[in-house]
């Protein structure tokens, strides 16, 4: 096809093509498009037209009427039930009877449509929801990915390529000349026959052949036009078969090079062969042109300044990277000739050369640089035999006797006795090396080590490590009374020699002593330096931070020493005693804790919590009489203390001394009457089954403390337990009048109404509670759950949306919202929840449950650990964690969770409190409650 000819000429216009639209030549109408303008009263062309059709207007009216009357009465437009699609009688008059009939039919249709309308719409809605859950939209499936677009930076967005033309290269640039590869046989055939034409030029047929009337036309052969060439059989043949044979021969030669010359069997290792092929590929990441430029630049540097060592090293490494190892070796050896005094060039040459050659290179280097420590170390590394290494290092020490590095390398190869002899010589040659002195002291006996360290102090009076080592030496040999003196003398001596006492470095040394087992040295160091460089008002705060830091680093003895020193300085500070007591409780023994608490109550007798910790420690150890005696002493120090009264009652009731507990409570009510004392009295009678006594006590308590909500709760729960619903409702209602801001009272009243089937009343109670207590997440959560339990999921979702608007940072609401969503949207909701409440334990627990439901066991366990670490008081987290380990963990993991839960002693959590505060479980321990709560949990998430 002629390239100059336009491809669209002679072709029909595409669909929708408007001429001139591209250049804007549209938007006007000519007379030729619509015909000549004629008035409605103009006569028609037909002179003999009948009356009524003689004007243009009459003709137009007639044609419109014909169009209206034209009915489609085809068989294809007929249905057996509905008849024709159009109305057969649409042309008839529409009278009043027809209007009345249509109205009656419309009313009937409307009435029939209203029957079962709600049920039908509900069913359709459920079917749509079910379909959406089973087959979520593409938009929902990719919603989490679309959210990630918010993280795309402006640079990433701008780097996205333009869409451009969607067609491929061949469609965008069509080639009109199609070239098809010709097989080898075609060339072979025509080379033998010598033909040079295989087709007729179309122009010959078009113009009637080549015999043109012009003189000297195309029939005249050009001079030299038929000379022998590639297509003539007279000269060099193009034999494709021989080319293929040559290729096979070359491959045979390659394989014969790696074949066994004796048996003829191949010894090619396939893996090794592939590895060799990989090694032939250059491992550099640059372009070939960059390599050439770098090579030229380095060559220029070498020629300009041949005595510049980095140029030779860089050139050798460039060739090494590109796979030309031999070229690199040649270059670096030339570099050693040009720069014989450069240590780096010799080391690079030793690195590039193979084993024995490398040794020869190093020997040559030693002759040029007899004082180079690095070359001697490299020479020792090249030796494989230990005796040869020793020989090299000893030779090196003859030339460089003051090199600490050479001495250390030589000593490491020796036996302990020979090492001691070498070190005694080493400290003479290098008297300022602390490491060599300390190494010698470690190898010597006690007496000799003391002498060595004394000499070391004389030679290096400014180093603290020698003093610390001396203290550790005395402690290791049982001379602990000297440790304190040595450390004090160290501080004095170092200050006299102008050394600044760096507190952080000394504390670090103390932590290292602690980890090495030198407890006395560690404590002595801490006592000596703990007060250095601290303002008086910052002492307590700084020391507590230091203690926490030591605990975090695992240096418990350091922390203990800090607390002991702080308690000496602040003996009457209750907070310091408490911190020390908690430290002993978590990291010490029971005996150390009790000893500390005895000292604590002597200094702070008014601190009730210290007395209670001491009594609890004795009680947990099974020594009830000792616990009683501690509480008796506490009574003397703190008469009429509510906490101590209640602790004494708990001690007696836990040990089944119920009468003694009752007498204690009666005394407490008479001497120190408080709402809590009355509450504990009511609860004791309730759990022991004395309902009437409990009710009487409750009435008496409410006369004195009517604004204490827990008393109203207990009264209502006792009535509810007895089945007296009306009295329970009355108790809750009276309580809410006195305590309108008590959330648990609102929840109890709402659940009571829901329990007896009064959903509307329960809903009204919760709405009223939310009005009186705005922004209360617990009340919103109960409202959502109420609708969910009633099966009204849409209302529950609406309420949840309102709740999150009012309480956007509530973790309990977000955790509930995650599981209200359908499964595909839960992950997205959890991301939103984590953004709003990143460190909320309820949200972290919900994410752990989400991973659990998706069977991502490792991730779920990790999130459970994170939850209980953030809030160890949340019982629900421990119970779910324990349930998770029951299903997916080992026995050791379950016991670990249980042990950690017992240590944490959780008190809160919706599921936890429902079990732990049940009257039937009042004497259950933490571990037993954990098992019960885990048993109540269902995997319905």
C-alpha cells in the first residue's frame, strides 16, 4: 500500500460521525436541511386535492391524526393474558364511567399492595443483607486498601505514570509492510538453482511490462548490475546447515574440556555448572558505560599520581566487582611496586591473592614495613597451624614490643601458665594498658593479684576499672569489709588525680558487678556514687528513676542498694517505703518483704497500707495468728481505721471464722460506722444465708447512708434473688432518686425490666439515664446491646453511630462496634478504633479476638500479651487469654497465664465481675475465678 495515501479514503464514515465537528463547524441549519419555508395557509402542489386537504396546514393535521390512529395489531404484540401491549380502545372517548372504574381498580391495587407489605419488605431486606454478606461489593472488599491511599505521599502520587494511549505499540504504530521470516531451506534451494526472482513486480502488470517506448529504458541492464554476489552460486555459499553443524561442534568442544580423559564419562556437576554460570555474570549494579568511565578515571588518576595508594586499591576493587579477578591482582601488585610503604595496598594485595601467594605478599610487606601491626596480624590470620601463628606473633613482638593488640593476640593463643608469663612481660612493655593489667590479675593468685593491681594503680592512677577489679577481688576472697574502703579510696584517689566522677559510668559498672555476682561491690559502688552531682530537691525523684532503670536492666541488687540508701536518707517517706515494698514483693523473697515492712511500720506507723501488706504476707504464708497480731498492732497505731477493720473482717471470714467476723463488724459499726462497714456487714449476712438479717442491716444502713448506691443495689439484688420483682424495682427506683448518677443502678433496673419482658420500659429507662448522665459509654453500650438482643440490628447500629459521636474516645464502644460489623468490614473498623484509642485495653482486646476469630494464633497471642501488659486489672482480658491458651496453647502457656493473673489480682471487667461478685463464688480464689470466667466465654465472635 502506498504510505502517502490516507487509510480512511473510500471507507464508510464511522457510526455517529458528524462532519465538521472536530473543527467546530456545527450549530447552524441551512434551508437545504429543512426545505423551503411555507405558511400553513399556502396551497398544496396538488391542484385537484379534495376539500379539507388543499392547504399545507390541512395536510399536517391529517398526517398527525393518522399517526395517532395507527395501532400496532401484529401477532408479535399480542399476549394471551394481557392482550395487546397498547390499548385497543385508546381511540374511543374517555367517559366518567371509565374514570370511576380506573379509580376502583387503582384502590384495589393499592389495598392488595399494602397487605403483608412490612413482612415482604423485611424479607427482601434480609435477603439483600444476606446476599451482601456472602458476596460483598468490590468497593467493600477493597475499602481497607482504599484507606491506605491516605498514606500515599505527594512524590509517590506524582510518580504514578499517565494512562496515555491504552493501545499497544503495534496498534499505535502499524507497519504496512509485513515481513515474514523465510526458512533456511528456501535459501538453500535458490542458492543451488541460481534464481534471483521469485515474484512479479505489480508495477509490471500495471504499466504493461518493462518494454517502454523510451530509448534506453528499463530493459537496458545497468553496468555491473549482475555482478556475482551473495545471491549468485558463483561465489561464497550461504549454507545454513553448515552453520548449525559448526555450532554443535563448538558445544562438543566445550563439553570435552570438562570430560574425564580416561573413561570418557562426563564429570560436570549440574549445580556447580550453574554456579559457574552465575559467577560469570558481573555482580555490580551499575551500567557498563559507568564501569568504562570509572576505569578511565582511575587510569587517569594512576598515571597522574602513581604513588597514590587509594587509586590502586579502587582500581583493583573495580575489576574485582566486575569479575576480572586476575586483572585486579595484577593491578594491586603493580600498586605495591609503586607504593611499597603503603600498609593498605599490601593488605589489599594479601586479600586478593590466594593462600600461599598471600603469604609471600605478606612476607614481602613485612620487609618493607617491619613496624606495621596490621600486617603482622594479617600474617597470623593466614597461618592455619597454631604453632605457626604463635611463631609469627612472637616475631612481630620482637619488632613491635609496645603493641597492645599484638600482645592480646599472642596471649589468647597460649595456655594459662604461659599466658601469665607473657602478660607479666606485656605489662612491662605496655604499662599503660588497663586490659593487660586486669588480665594478668585474673590469672594470678590472690596475693600476687593484689600486688599486680597495686602496680597497675601506680602506673595508671586515673582508671576506675582497676579499683573496681580490686574490690571484686577482695569480695571473691571473702574480705567483704575491705570492699567499702576500696571504693571510697577509689573516689578520693581519682578526684585527687583530677578525674571527674561520672555517675552514669559508675552505675553501669555497678550493674556489671551485679550481673557478675559481686553483690557487695555493686552495693558499695551504688552507695558511693548515688548522691554525686544531684540537687537536694531532686534526690528522691532521681533515685526512684535509677532504681526503675536498674530493674529494667535486670540489676536487682543495684536497685535494692538504691532503695536502702534512699530509705536511710528519707526514713519517714511513705512513698519510698511503698516502692521498696512493691520491689521486694515482685523481685524478692517473702522474708525480705516482711523484714522491710517491719522496718517500714516502725518509721511510718500511720501508713495503713504498710500494715495491711505485712498482714497479707503473713496470711498468704498460712500464718494466720501472726497476721492477727500485726492487725492488732495496726489498731493500736490507727484506732478506728476503716481499712484495718475491714482487713481484719476479711482475714476472719476467709479463714471460716464467721462469728468472729460478725463480732468485729458489730464493733466496727459501733466504733467506726461507715457506709463500707455496713455494706460488708450486709454482704457477710447475705453470703452466709441470713437473708432477714441482711435486709434489716440494709434498712438500717440506708437510714444513715441513703446516698451510697451499693446499698440500694444490694437491697434490690436480694429482693430479685427472692423473686420479688416489684420490690426490687422499687428499691432500684428509690436508689436512683437518691443517686441519679450511679450507672450500675440504671443498668440493674433496665436489665430487670428486660428480664420480665418489658423491652419498651427498659428502653425508656436507658434513654432517661442517658439524659441524666450524658457522655456515659456504659449506658450507650447497654442501649446498643438491648436492641441487639431484641434482634433489631439496624436500630443497634444507629445507636452505636450516635454513641461514637458522643463518646469518640471510648474503648468499650469501639470494641463493641468492631463486632457489630459484618466480617469483611471488621478489619477496617478495628483500624479506625486503634486510631481513636491506641492504648485502650478494650480495643486491644477486641483486636486480639479478631485475630483469634481469623485463626491467626501468633498475632492473637501477641495482642493478648499487649492487652494484659497495658491494663493488668482487666479480668476479662485474662479470662479471654486463658480461654485462648486452653484452645491453642500448651500446658506451660496456660499455667503461665494463670500465674500472671494471680499475681496481677484483677478486680474489674464485665465478665469477671459477673462471676467474682456472684454470691455462690464469694470464697473463690483468683485462679478459680479465672477458670470459671473462661468456661462461661463462648467463641461467638
